[in-house]
C-alpha cells in the first residue's frame, strides 16, 4: 500500500498544485473585489446599489458549477473565449466576490455610524476614515464569516473538473478508476483535510490579532 501511494503521489501533488493556484488567486482577487463592491452596496447612490444588488443576486442565486460552464462553454458563442484556467479563475472570483461583498456590507453596517462623524470632527477625510477606522473593525466582525467562505473555497475548487482542469480531485479520480482502488480518493481526502486545517489555523491567528478591537 505504501509503495502504491508513493507511485501515485506525484500525480496527486500536481493536482494539489493546481488546486492551490485556483484557491490562492481566487482569495487574492475576490476578497479585495468584495470589499470594493460592499462600499458600493452601502453607498447612497441608488442606481449603483441597484446594479450591485442584481450582480450579487445573480452570483449567489445560481450554482457556481453553472457559472463555470457558462463562462467556458457559453461565452465563446458570442466570441468571448477564455482558456480553462482563466475561465475557472474568472468564475470563482466573480462568484466569491458576491458572497464577500454581502459579508462586508453586513460588517460595515454593524459599525457605529457615529464614528464616521467623530472622525470627520478629528479632521480625517472619508477615505482615511474608511481605511483607518471602519475597515479594521469590519474585518474583525466579518472574519469568522470570511473564514467559512475561504474553507468552502478549498472544497469548491474541485468543481473545475467540469471544464477539464487537472486538479487534486480529478487526479484522484483518474488513479482510482484506472487502478480500481479507493486509496487515491482516501489520499485526496487527507490532502483536503490538511489544507482546511492549515487555513483554519491561519484564520484563528488572524482572529487573535484583531481581538484588540474589542
């Protein structure tokens, strides 16, 4: 069993590398985008609110798998073509940005609005108030919810198999079907558990760091 595990390990590690690439780039793209969109959701400009709420509704109301299929297989019909990796990354960032936008919106609304007036009295500009006062408190409030979405992202990354990307789960499925053996899938599960454990540990450290805002 050990020898067999070692023989399929390179394929699994290659798949894990792809999974980590999709995961890390999605996090780097979707969280800042979600934060930016959340500012639009709480803005007083109604047309912008309306458009962003439609976007959030579409992204959260349709399956991520359907969005992947639409971007990779549907958009070429109108002349918009992406390679597999770019299509997956675009779908994941757009989808998760909508979730993060709603999470950050709730966080912004949970911060006492009087603090904005106090910052104005102290001479801070609106961008400085958002960056130095509102955002740090919002991050502390929303961190558990953001952490849940990040953990879900690790598992959702397996959906890229539908457009033929060789991720971790696909590598395990190929080895399992080829060798008629469930061990590759067990190893895949172990890798996913390790990845979620690492992310959980990092998120807990961040929660400890932001405790000073209590």
